[in-house]
């Protein structure tokens, strides 16, 4: 019989609806039951594409002995970390504080008041059974110590979330960040640090912006080498496009096979910007293929984008993606199969597991026609294999990242279908996820969930809408973005000028979550800083720019101490130092298009642009910007001080240079 998760809309929770463990969703009812039964709460947090979450589910949560122990002595609560990042954040802070590391599945034991007193991540079944027995015994025989420990942990974490001392991210700090990153750079395989290696999307964006502002060859070389290494290795899907979550080794050979929307959206933007800077053919190809992957495999019927593809297929990691030389021969024949094995680094011993290899493309083939046909044949054969599951919930924040990436890639790469996809996504998210002026976190099959939006939902969606406004000239995207940012400032602001992750009227947890670190995606604080800065430049709102600068200052200590965990704050700071550079293109037709092309090819991190007819209602930068002698013109302003308008593309290039 299904447990109480059967009513959930989360794909992750629904994966556990048939467990013999009597799971229920997070909510006051669960904690009321714990108080009534006088038992602790077992909190398990994970997400649908998580490999080790599946392993623990199969080993423990589907096991009758484990279920009997849990159901007898605990209230079991299952949380989708992607749907409730606030819950995940506060208990991950506790897990990290108690164990020195974090990860998913996250396993916490709480008092009926929600205070954590023990935490960990994945536990094999024998250890988990021992842990359940130990916690049950401690709850019965050492209650005072358990309660005291939980209260102490909660209080200490509350202290750590206190207001921070500001730290300006000025030009000197940005220069130092590049130097520190060079010290952490892997000169042999690119990227930063050792295994496992995650795609440093926001750090790469910072390095590209730093190069654009300063001309730093060092910053560009680190970004270009890392982008090339990731795209050539097994972490990139050489057949279907798109990136896996991370590489388990330092050389980008073996991926952890889950594919996340937030990674691919951010990397699409990075590769687009790399091509804009260098004209590198590999960067363009990867950008186009990654965009095609998003549209083909993650787009939902409503126009939004699903969260992820699973790490596992039928419980086996890599089953869909790995190949042996014999399998290549089976699809392509003896000669072409051998040629493909050499090209794609598929070896008899295997680079992955069980004699199988991931596909790498360490250099482009000479015969592009042969490779196109081979790639198509291998992809068709792969599609006949069992496929990984898809987590099809639509998360506001990550769809905002996708809108920004698709809008920019579509305009820079001249791919109008990508801009159209960004428009459709934005229209769906705004119409469905914005309820009575407030964002909801996620929807599924067009039905919006009850979880409230958090700071990064507001920041990343606003960022996407502002990019879409610049791509299309449509006023409504600017208007919605301004409304979202006004709500965020009113509801999420912290006393030190930064932002909390949750609103002032959100559900009260044992501490109000807040992060100044950028991890797999921008923190709520840096996401809002970036959107506020862009909106200020587009509207001339100086108060909005001051809010952006204060939020950057609140993120400054983390970004200065370890730039790898402040990538987006540093990227936004580059825009703050370089800008605002505002360009308004008025008029229509080929002359206006030519001027607009020059603007869109500029890599300046502080640049914003608008286009349309003079005095278009609702677009401040078009006010009092007439045609010049009846011709289309570009108005270039720096820090709200404007040059004379230009009508010639070479003059515009010189002005932007």
C-alpha cells in the first residue's frame, strides 16, 4: 500500500511512495505526530536524479526490517531538496557542522521541535540499522543530553547566520581573485582542484568578464582551457550534447551521469560568451548542441524546462551512455566501429566500468561528414537502449537561468528558435509560478506547487527576464522583473544590505537560511545582486544600484577568501566595476540591425542595451532618443553620461571599445 507520499507532486517523493517506510511530507502534521508519539523525526533529504539516494532507497527504505524499525520509533519525513531548498540549506549546515562534509542523501535526526541532534549522509543498510537502534536507545535513556545537543547545535547555527561585515569587491579584489584561481588551476587537465571536478560555470563567467574588462590573458587562458577540456571529455555528451553533473576523476573522463538544468543553462551562457570573445569553433558547437539538448530532452509540454535527467538507468549508473568496442562495431560495422573507437577513446579495457568506456572527443575528426553520420547512427542506437528517468518538475530559479542563456545564445549566435524558446518559457513561468504577486518554487504538469519561492527564484528569474527584454525589446519582461525585484527587496532583505534565502513571512525553521557562497548555482544573494545591477542600468534607478552594491559587499568575504565559491558574486562585481555602459539603438531595418549586432558582440561586462522606436513607452533608455537625420542611431552612455549618437557601425565599435 502506498505511504503518505502518494499525494505529493514531487517526482523524488513519488519515487518513495511504495516504500514500506511510512514516509510523509514536511509539515506541521509530522512534528505534531512526533510530539504526540514522543519520538524523534527521521529527516531524509535528496533529489530525483541522485545516484546514492537511489542506492540508499533500494538498500534500506525498501527493506522490511528497516521499515519496521523506522515506523516503530520515528516519524519519517522525506524532502525534495530542489523543491524545498530552505529546509535543505538549514539541515545541510547542521550536517556539515557535525560531520565536516555534506551531500545527498542527507540523513538527519531531529527533536519534535525540529532541532537536529545527529546528521550524516549515505549509510549502508547494516550501519543504518545500527544507527536507528542507537538513536532509539539514546532517545529513551539519554533524553536530556539529546535535547541539549539539539538545542546547542541550533543555537550555534543561528549565531553563524548573524549579519556579516561588508567587504567591497573592487578592482583590486577582482585582480587578486584571478591570481588565487591561477594558484588552484590544474595545469595538466584544466579546471580547479582535483577529483571530483565540477564545472566551474560561474568562475568561468567571472574570468571571461575579467578578460573583457582588463584584457587579462591569464583569465582568458584559464577559461578557454577549462571549457575545451570539459567539452572534449566524457563529462560532455558527445552524441546528444549537454553536460553531466561532474567528473569523478580529475581529467574529465568519467562523469557522474545525471544532467541538471542549472548546469547546462549556465554552461550554455559561458560557451556563448567564450565564442563571442574568441570566435572559437568548439565553443560555438558546444553552445548550439547544449541548447539543442535543452530543447529536445528537458523542455516540457507547457514550455518550461524539467529539472534533470537521472544518474541511473534501471538502477545502473551509465547504462545508457557507456560503450565497448564491440558495441560500436555492432552499430557501425568493423571498419567504422574501429575508427570510432579510436576517435572516441573507447578501449578494450574500458575507461569506466565493466570494460565499458565513456565517449571522449579529444580532437575533431578530419572527415566531418563521416563524423556527422557516425554520431547520428550512434545516437539512434543509444536511444533504443533503456533511458534515464526525467525529473519533470519546473523550478522557477533554474528556468530563469535557462531563459537568460537561451535569450543571449539566440541573439549572439543568430538562432531565433532559442529566443522563441526563452519567450515561451518565460511566459509559462510568469503566468503559472507568479501567484498574487509572489513566486512559487516549482510546478509539475502545469500545476504549481505550494512551496514558496526563495531568493534565487526571484534573482535568477529576474535576470532571465532582463536578458529576454534586451533580446526582444518587449517591455513586459522589464516590468515583471522590476516587480519581482521590488518584492525581493521588501521581503528578503537582511540588515547588513544582503539578502536572506527565505522571505520574512516564510515558514519558520530553527534558523533563517542564508548563504553568501555560490555553489552549483548562484546564491540567492548574488543572484539578486546581479539582477538588481542590470535592472538599475536599464532603468537609471540609482537606489537599485546601491542595493546591488550592498549585496555584493555582503558576499565579499566569501568571494575574497575562496573565489571558487564566489564565482557569480565576482562576475557581478566585474559588471559593477565596468559599468554601467548603456546602449540604446533606435529605429528599425537593416541599419538598426547592424548597430544592434555590434552591441550584442561586445563582451563588456557592464553593458546593457535596449532597442526600439524613439520614446517607446516603458523603456527609460529610449526616452528622448530620436532618430538622427531620419536614420537609425545608437546612443552610448557611461555612468548615465551620454556620448553624441552615432549612426555608423565603425563609430559604434570605437565607442564601445
